[in-house]
C-alpha cells in the first residue's frame, strides 16, 4: 500500500521552491511572550517545509503533529505550512532566529552562513552508503553537529535545537545530453553548484566547471543549454521535472543528502521539561517516517523514470578515483573546523 502511495506521489508532486525565490513577508504572527504562552490553554506550533502535501517530509510532519497531539492530550497543536508557503529555506532560518517560526527542515546551504561546519555534509564520499549515513547521524557525528548548530546559532539569539536529520538519498549527476562513467568524462562539465566553497573546490579538482545557479533556475538553464548537469537526488529531480530536458543520470552517489530539522531556540526554551520530552519523542517518530518514505520513493521513482519516462541510468566506474581526487578538500575542511577526528572515524568505515 505504501509503495502505491509513493507511486501516486510521482504523478502529483509539483516543483519544489527550495533555494532561491522572492522572499515573502515574515509570518504575521508575532513572537509569543512567555506570559502569553503560559496563559494559553493550547500551545500552537508553526512548522514549514518547501515540498507539497504528498512529499515524505509532509507525511513526517503529520506524524509529528499526531504524536504531539496525543502525548499532550490536545494541549499542543501543530500547523504545517507546505509548498514554501512561508518562503525559502533561508527565510526559515531567519524566522526561526526571530521566533516567529517554530520548526522547519532546511538544507545545509541555508544554515552554512551561521554554521560553517555544516558544509562538512557537502563533502564527497563522506558516507559509504545509506546505512553508514544513518548510523553516523544517529551517533557521534550527529550529536556533535547538533551541539555546534546550537552554539553557533545561539550567539545573538537562543540557539536552534536539532530535532532530526532527514533525507539520506544518494546524490547523482543529472545531465542534459549524455551520461558520465569516468572521472575523465567530467572534464569541462558545466555543473550546477549552490555556491558553497567546498562544492566548488571539489568539482574543480576533477576538471569540471561549477556554475552557481539557484535550484529553481536549473530547468531553464538546461533548456537554454547554459548548464550541462546538476547534482540531484531522484525525488527532487523528478519533482523539478528535470527528466523532461535532462534524461541522463550517472550514479556517482558522491554524497548522501543531509537535511536538518530544527526548532527555534525561542520555542524550545518556552517548553516545560515534559513538553520538551514530547517534542523529542514526536521528532524521533517523524524522522523515521521521513527517512523510510524517502528511501521507498527513491526506489519507486527510479523504476518509474526508467520504464515510463525513458531516463537512462549509467554506472559510474570511477567512484574510488573520484573519492581519491577529492580527499584534499575533505582533509583541509576537517582541519579548519576541528573535525579531523570525526572524519577519521567516518573514513575507517570505508576500510571495513
């Protein structure tokens, strides 16, 4: 039944507006004062994400809402704002700092200006596979980054509370005219970048030409021929309809995507210890839903793209070489940000 739900999503999901749009006005509701919040019989939480109601993240937030409603006996209500209704992920970060948004799921790029260390997740071949990704984020790496995020976002406002790490889909190269199977094939490739330093440095090391383009501008760039390729995961690529103009996917699996679900520090600090426990429990269940459904969706949409849309998938034969060539960027970034020990632990997994 769940697989049918995921396939149903494939025909329905519209393009996401995740990275660069005209920012709307901040959410109208002003920050609640502590006395006002205490006086309310029901605590209302506003949560936001950039995808539609059929996307795994929305299903995850519905679980978050239902668990909180049950555990709090109706004293905590969650209002979900999908479809980038409250703006982009960068807007969410600003609203979380102001305390006018309570919870959001955001990209590392959206947080990196406040927390440079999160660009660690953009390093190529950090994780060997999905299981390695999951164990790392649920373990020492995830705990360390949660503390870094809390500390760095808390310099001029209450720091963000990390509720979970979502996604876990492998990122591949989606391209316009051909597939790529070797590192040599990547020379001269005009590939999209988010403008994050480590992303640019890594692609340059293998001879590609990174081009900074907003995610919602990629489809147009493909149509105009000003872009050859973009890194993307299958669900996001399908939702953006890249397959209509870029029907080639090279399975590099060079990163496993990390999306961070965070609660505003203003909100977290207003909760009682009991309420914080309920939020933590609800977030744990929501994280499981988000990860499970996105993995199922990736598998279902991969098959759909192959059989119905004629997308060609290519085995990338040079993963080891690409990992070797990008190693200097991983080492330098880890040294700069005090992550050398964590990097060593992750790399040890590759030797097993």
